[in-house]
């Protein structure tokens, strides 16, 4: 029994010795000289945890947050940007929230900031032609605005401003320390900027963007603080509600696995941070009136609208190699293409097509040009590129009667058969193209072709049966056969003032 107890003591002492040795080894490995926290944090397990934790110096905390009180669509896939449907003319609240932490941006504490709310195009191609698109909308909807503030419902906004030339933007001052809500109304609908084809076209998406500025040392609100935006589509009244219901019903019919690919619908829309809109804010001093800022879109900042002088084909005509009516050649250089655009009254698009050669411009389809330039200018540019002139409504051929010994009836028969006059000279006819089917147009074109003073022409007659003279009226011109041939002669008027023209 004593032997057994002694064996237990020996074994226990050996285990203690081994454990002490192992501890001493750990102590040597983790000694003060060899220990490094960076080496420990470099282990894979710590790397994984570290990547999910932002460092203090890299924490990004937006100073403001804007929330629009409108539900997002449930038919948007995961990781895609949210889409919100709005009704035309309905007031929607945008809550302006102060998201600053204690001590953030002390220079704005107790001071007002300025925010500009805009409705802009989401599609990049439409952004390039925004100025033309908005001008076309303004032409079709005179006196209307794309975006308005519902001032009676808004809370906490000060010194609201709108500009008649800035139809898609509103601006105001507000105090971040106080509750602020801006109620907006969007009056344009998405299908107004869709080329009309067969009906049922999908409307283009817009963006609601909010840009906020603080005062600079001169008291002007030009220092950018924060920008955020969201994607929207605008429908006719109650159309957004129907679209939301349709999307919800479609999602309910999907399987659980398919629903996992889509994000849920939220009651409100949070505007996500974005770059500031490319606009230079104008002076906006709080206690002194100043002109309202001019909205500058990406397109407007690079090209100007042609004025009344530049609408003439001869404007900027010096030194231009290609004539106004000349077709643009595929071999035209970039400079020649620019000159051709100016000569053909497309000067407002020279910056837009600044890198286009003749071949590049000619490759664009009619749909491309309508999308880029709008319906009116797009069709006009397409017709100019294809040299499509206006087809005349009526064409007649006229030959001036020559004095000769040949009787007039035989002379008319010879001319009608393409024969020769008495001197052996063939009858030469001139084509008269009428864009208007009126008698005055006939007289004007005859005067132009045969160098007759237009004010000298008193009447135009047509020789009828048995040689009677019939006054040419608008109704007679409308009944002319296309490509009819006439001999015409001039006779001095009875009072000696002016001449009469006779068509035979």
C-alpha cells in the first residue's frame, strides 16, 4: 500500500514538471521581446473580424438625411436601386433630417442652410439633351412647371424661391435644428418624354435630387454640404396607386424562392447619397434679395440655345466649306461636320456632336436623333442628313413665247411636241414648283424664273377654248394637272401701268 502511494507521488510530480516546462515554453514564445499585437491581429480569424469593423478614421457619417413619404415598389430586384411611383400633381412630403453627431460641422450650428430640390432625368442619354427636352415640354405646357412646392403644407422652410426659367427646381432655406418638411408636386409624367409609336410605351424614370449648401465667408450659400437622390416614375392621377397594386399582385404570385430575389416594399423612400448636381449655385444671401439662380443642366452647360440671329442659314456663314443645302458627306471631318450643323441651323447641338465626324453622324438612325434632339429637331436633322427636301404640291413647265412669223396656234403645237421655233432654236421649258396652290404663287414663281418685276404683274390669264382669256384663280390652280406645259406671253396693261401674263 505504501508502495502504491509513493508511485502516485512520483507520477504527480512528473506531470507537474511537464506542465511547468510547457508553461515556461509559452512564456519564452510570448516574452516581452517576441510579443507583437500586430502579429496576433494578422491571424486569419482576426483579419476577417477586422474587415467588418470600420476604423475610426474611415467612418463616413452623412450630415443630413432626406426621407420621402412614398412607398417603394416591391418589383425591384435585390441590390438594385429602389423605385418609387408618384401621382402627377399630388403633394409628397420630404423630411429634412439633421443627422449630425455632437460636435460635427460646428460652423453650421445655429445657422440656416440652403437646399435645392430638382426633378431630373435618370437616363444618361436624356440628361445630355435635358435642355431641349424641357424646352419642348415648356412649349407643349405653357405656364406650367415640372416641380412645385406645396408651401401651405410645408413646415420649417424659409424664403422659398422658384425661377420661371428654372421649371424643374425649387430652393429654400431651413434650420437643421428644427423640424423641416418640404411637400413637393411633380407635374410632368414619365410618358411625356417617350417617343410616341404605337401606344403603351414605358415611361422614362426621373430622379428627385436634394443638394444642400452652407454659407461661405461672404454669406453666399455656395459651399456644398450634402446631396442625395432617388429614382421615381410619375403617372397620371391615381396611376401610381394602380401600378403599385399591380406590382404587389405580381409578387404575390411568385414562389417563395423567386421572392427572395426581390427587395421588400418600404413605406418610405430614403434618398441615397450621390454627387452634387453639376450646377454652380448663385449668390443667395439671407438678408438681401438677389436674382434667383439659373438652373444649368449638363447639356445647357455645354451648349446654348440659338437666338433669332443664328436661326438664319447665313449666320456664321463666313469660311464655311459646305453650303447650307449641301448634303453632309461621310468623308467630312469633325470641323466640317460642325460647320454643316451651324449652316443648317443646328448650332445648339454643336457641343453635343463635338466629336462626331460626317460618318458618325450619318450612322445615327431616326430614332437615335429623336431620342437625342427631341421630336422636332430630331426629325429635322434626320431629313437634313438625308437631304430630304419638301416635295412640291404641283409642278408645271413653262416656256416663254418668242416673237416670230409662225402663227401662235402652230407655235404652241410645236412647243408642245418639243419642236423648234422659226429660228431653229429648240423650245426650252422651265420647271415651276408650287408649294402653295394659289394664283399669287404662280405669278411670284413666273416673276422669279423669268426676271419679271413681281409688282408689275397685274393679272395672270389662261387661254381657253376659242381663244378666250380666263382669269387664273386659286380654284383654277388647284385643278391644274401635275406637270402641265404652258407657253406664256406678256402684254402691256391697258392703262400702261404693269403687264398681264397669258398662259397658253
